[in-house]
């Protein structure tokens, strides 16, 4: 079973944040008390109550203004390093039908720092009170009921797509071909190893440092579990 | 919109100017993106690089308020390089019309100006007429008094250099935009224009849109797929509210409000029936007496039309009753009571301190809204002393849109029926119910107590909107469509007679009559509810059935219903030549089949070439020369009334001489105390004055506070760092904001000087969030000055100072 996948065409994303809000609505997650920190990105980062966040990145390249938008979320890796890094066998499970990587309450027994650092995309976050670790679960409940994930349903521009993995891969390859005509640096990100396939119009690192898996361990020191997880991590050079 | 949302996908060039469509109309980008995928060039012209700019192929910055320099420059570019679609311009616009001898233009002023009243005598701009009374024409366009030649001369001053100097747009960018738009002057190409409050909220607001209308007419982009002038309406039903005349100067269906100048119904009907002596001009407005009488009969169905007219309220001649004037008069104690219905003027209106202060002069206010707001609680707002305020405020909680049945009309003029979802919360009630019951109570009082002039109140037709106790949305929708009040016999094309029984719904507005035998609450909606049953409600249609030709241009004639007569692209006759052949054979809007027209519902009717296409214009032609507006027949450059320059190269007249102004309103012209241009705008995450969204945690966390976007250069000048708290002020007010220091805002070079601009969002107010962490209204800083045609306040360009808090 090849399961499900997302295809996220970032050339079409307008950062309307419909997906960010739809996620909170379906998951009944509370709003956070935020302030404006001089950026439109808010909440400023993922948290135990913010499972997807749209990241804003602005810069001038060769005199031209760019504003890159990244609706960030768990990539649902085919071989999930976080699952390999877990100490319990059933705190992080992978749905055999959809391929969704799903965390449950037993993650409270895991070492949150280890789980977070095992993720090449820096996604999992711990609830400081309950110690339960959270992230996107692909709206596995919706998907099993034949519905689209809430984020995909809310997207007005066709950025977010969801379906059988083969269909999404072929959609992604087709979209890449089209995008390349306009954006020579367009590329698919880690498409062989994840279930959330991003199409970027420029180098992935310009969107966010964690858009693409970084094979070189520069962010922090490896823990034992992480080293283990690294064996299954997608080995793709950081091109940003 | 002349076109509709889906039609954006048919465009070859999308000019987004005066709008931030990606952020404020997110769904529009579904169709903008489709067009882009098929090779369309998307252009964004805006003072600030936004989420729309990020998706555009070309981004061109311009200083707020300088749009006519930009657009006038484009008109000049098109004319100088002869890039017009000539056949279209000659046959379908008034380019060939000869303008009368009294018209003149000198140094920023049109002829006919009366310095005492500050108004133009528009008769000075009339067309020259031939012996039959039709406009004289020169189809060679060579006559020096032709619209074409006068226009060419008028815009010859609109050089690239002048545009660069006033807009601060780099010359290369200007040229790139001009070339892209002008390239659609070919018969089979179309550019579209998406605009919103960035164009309207200026003292030259109407003329901004007129300038674009001229460009679209010169390029043959009106009436075609992927073309048009498309106003993106701010609220999903703002189109509907305008259609139903939620403005002082019109009554339903865009008929002028009766005034004291019309002593009788005859005077009024004469006024609303323009005359054209051109046999090919349908001059559709000549039918307006039928629509007016049918409207009066919908108000007073048992009265003779003349009696109904007498009962209608009348405007005093020459008096303005627009928003700014309303609050100016309120501040002078001119009236005692005020309904703030689904509105939040303490935040939404220009010059908030003036507006809020005006409310203290009221005896009572009724605030109808879903939450308490800055308006209902104005008496306990910043700087107010409740002990000194006499105003009594009544709060009537109303249902939200999903809690009630009814129709909304979207920007594309689609009347869409919606069903009730959840029941209204607690004691809140639908607006219709509140109005209906209020009217019954007022009538009871008039019945009991009499009153100065009870007849108009007592005779009003409420029975067609409810059962005497409860409001009925279907009955109301049927009344808006209209029905026969008497049995009427109508001769059919085959010579036979058909009788329409009294009580039968009218099929479409051509059947409305001026003898009192029909009623219709709004002629443009006649045809929307054509029978007794809910299944006859065309607004509720949800079928995707369409022909292949309709599919090719994304036209869904069986999905909801569009006014007028389900026409999806208005002025569509101009998409074909005089023989009925489509100019763009790859995306035709109309096709002549030898007997009739296929695809869309044709404007006008009859065989190809038999009538001029712009049927709502008296002479049937697109108006390059528009002699009906209050500030001139051609758009002319004037600075915003608050501005950073002392002069401009177009004339010696700095400001629009007819702008709406008030005594005592001090303006900032090159005032060193307030050196920076400030503009206001919206964000995706908040809605209108934020009343529905600021109490919503998921939206508030995304945009929690008032912010001020500024360039790195200005921040350095003022010692401001990203995320710092700053204050903005001028003589009208003061507010705080969080600084967003960004490369997306750049200083402008205007006439050789650096001009800084900042931008603040419109949505915040002190009432929500309740911990007061959000900030207060942007309008604390905006001036009480407005457009001379609409009265819309100039809230997009004014002057402020910015400091680190």
C-alpha cells in the first residue's frame, strides 16, 4: 500500500493562512496570546497548540523583492526518524493504510527533546503541562472518513492537494515541469522520502532553514537516538 | 464587476491596482492563478510590496494618491504610440463625438466653474448635436473638437517624466506596465482591472476609476471575456446593499432619489427618462419611468402612483447627505437619534475623534450588531467622560449571516440564495425581523397618536414582506422581483393576446409598466423570482449545466442568477464586430446564429450592428468623455488634500477644486510637523472594522495588534527597530502601533525629494480584544474630506508623524 500524500505547490501559496486557521478549527485548538513582533508570521512558531504555521520570509535577490510563504507541517516521512527515535514501541505509530505518522498520549513518556531533535524538519512540540508531544496527524480521522484534511479543504488557490501517493507524485512532477518554465530554480523537496511534497519556486533554504532535510548535523549535537534515526533520514544536501 | 470572479481566468493581463486582492479577496486568486498558468501577465501597482505583489509578474510601486499621473501617463502612452483598438474605438466609444463650443480646459480647470459655489455647470460640457438632435460625429477622429483629439491634447501633458516625478515609480517599471496593458489593444486580447478601496477612497476616487475605464475602452477591453472594470466589493453583500440603495442619493435599482426640485411625479419621471435622437441608441434608461412607478407601487400598492410619489421623502436640492456630512451635522446637534445598523462608525469612518465626539450630541442611539462595539460603547471609550454624556444607547443583538435565510449578491452581481444554518443565538434576531417589528410598532403609534404626516407610514406596503407579525424572506424576495397588480393583456409576437392575472410574478423587467399595473421592489432584480413557489427562485439555482461554448469561458448560467436578466458579462455586445463576429474567436462571449444570440444573454437584442452596445449610456457608446461627473469630463491630476508637495507639473491647481470639505478641517500641505504619507489597508485575517474577527482567537493570534509598516530608511531616520512600539499622530489624533520595518516599503523619490510613506491596518479598535492589547482605529488620523461625486472619505492618503514610543 503506497498510502496517501500531500502535494503543496508553493508557487501558488498567497499565505492567506486559511489552512492555519482550518487546522485549529478541526482540531479544536485554542488561539495563543500573541503580540506583533515586527512580522506577519504569527504565532511565531509551531507549538503544542499550533500544529501548522505559515512561515513568511522576505528578501531581496539581485535587486528584486521576494516574499516566500511556507505552510509548515509534519512531512509524514515514509520512514519516520521520530518513530525510530522513540523509546516506546507504540507512542508514535504509522497508519498502515494512509501512512500517517500519528502521536498519541504515550508520547508523554518520551523525551521530548530527543523526539524533536530527531526530526529533520523540526516539527514536534511538547505540551509543557501534559508532556504530550504534538504535531499534524494528517487529519487521519477525516481521511479515513473519505474527507480531505482540513488544511487542504480550506485552500483557495490550489496550493494544497491531497490524495493517493502515486497521483500526488505525478501531479508534483507535472507541476514542476510547468514551474521550471517560469522559475528555473524550481524543485520538489525530499519527494522520495516524505508524504508532504513541496514544490518551491526557488532554493528551499530561502523559505525556511527547515524546509528541506539537512544531512549535515550543524543544528545541534546528535543524541544516541538521533544517531540511530539519522540512519533512516533522507540524505539530501542542503541546497538553500 | 462588469464581469465576474471566474471570468478573471480568461484574461491575458491582470492589472491589480488600488487593491490587494491576494490578501483581501483570497478566492479571487484561484482565478488569477488560473489565468497566470495560461500565460497571463499579473501586475500589481501598490505603495507597498504585499502578498499580492509576491505573486505578481510585475510589481510597480507608486506613492498613494498619485494614480491619475500613472493612469493618465498610460492613456498618453497608448494614444502617442497609436495602440488603440481603432475599429472598437470608432464604433463603440464616444471618441468620434464632437464636443460643444462651451467646453474648454485651462491650467487644471474645466470650463463652467463657479468660484462662489465651488461647483461646475456641467451643461458647459455638452456634446454638439446635429439637426436631428443626435451627437455630431467624425469617424476619422481628426476633428480638433472630437473627443479623441481633445483627449489626446488633454493627456499630452501626462508624460513619463511627470508620472515618474509624482508617483515615484521607476521609469522602467512604468514602461513595463504600460507595454503589458497596452499589448491587449489587439482584437483577440483582453486585460482586466481589479480594484477596490485603494482607488475609491480619494478626493479623486471616481476619476481614478474613470481613467481606467478610458484605458479599457481604448483597448477594446469592455464587454469581453477576461476584460472589464472589476470592483472587488469589500463585504460579500456590499453589491446587494448598493443595488438595494443603501446610499442617500439613489433609491432601489440606481434610480435617483426624488428631490424637492421635482414638484410632481411627472417632473421626476421626466428627469429619469433621458432622450437620445440616435436611432441606434437603445438608451435603456428611457424605460426608467416604468421601473420608478413599479417601485413606488411596491411601496404603496393601493395608492395611485402620483400619490405614492408625494408620500416619498425628498432630498433638499443641492444638499449633501453623505457619510461625512451626516457626522458633521450630528456634531452640530442637527438630529437627535441614530441607528448604527450593522456598522461601526466609531472605527470605520474617517476622523474617528470627530465621529465619536459627534455621537455625544445624540439623545439616543440604537446599535444593531452581533457584539457590542466601539460605537455602542463610545461613551466609555478613550478620552470620554460618561458623566458628561447624555446619549442613551440601546443594543439590539442581531443574528449572523449563517443564522438566517436570504440572498446575498456578490461582486459579480450573482444573487445567491442561502439557507439558514444554526438558529440565532439567544435572543438575537435576523435584521429583517427587527426592521419588520419596528415598523409595526411605529405604525401602531402613528395609528394611536396621529403625528405630523402619518399617511406615508400608515400606507406603506408591509403585508408583502410578512404576515403582520413576522418577516417573510420569500414574500420579500417576490416583492423585489415584482408582480402584476391587475389583470394585464399583452400582445404576443404571433398577434395573439396573453393575459397575466393579478398576483402573477413578472417574468422580467421589460414587462414592467408605468401605469400602476405592475409593482417591483427593484427592477434590476426583476426576473429573479418568477413564480409562486420557492422552486421559481432563480437565486437558489445550483446547476452546473452549460454548453461547451459556455464552458470555454467559465460561464455557468444555471448557477444562481445574475442581474440584469442573468447576463454574466455586461456590455457583451462589444465583444463582437458589427456583423456579429466575435473579436476573440478563441473565447467568444456571444455568437450570432442567424436568428439570435448564443452563449451569454446579449445586451440589447436584435441583429448584429442594429444597436450600439453600451445600452445604459444615453448615446449607446462607452464614455471616453464623461460629462456627467461633478469634477470634470476627463480625469485630471490633483494631489490628495493632505499632501507632501506644494505643486505638481500638470497645472497650478493643487487640489480637486470640487472636493467635499468642511469648515474647520485643517489640512496638511508640506507641513513639517507631519512629514510622512500614511495610507490605510486591510489584512486577510480581519474583517471590516474587526468586530467579527478581533474577538475570534484563531484570527486574533495571527494579527493581534495594530501595526505600522515602514521602510528601513525611515526606521533608521527615526531610530525605530523592528517590533518597537511607535506612535503616529497629526492634529486629528494619535495612536500607537507595533513597527514592522521592512524592505517591502521603500521611500519614494518625488520631484527629486525623498518622500516616506507608512501604512496601517484599518481593523483595530479599543473595545476588542477586551484586554485592550489591540490598539485603536486607524481613522483617528484620517481627514474629513471626500470625493465630490460620492462623498467617500480620503482615507488612503494623508499626512502623519511617526516616532518611537
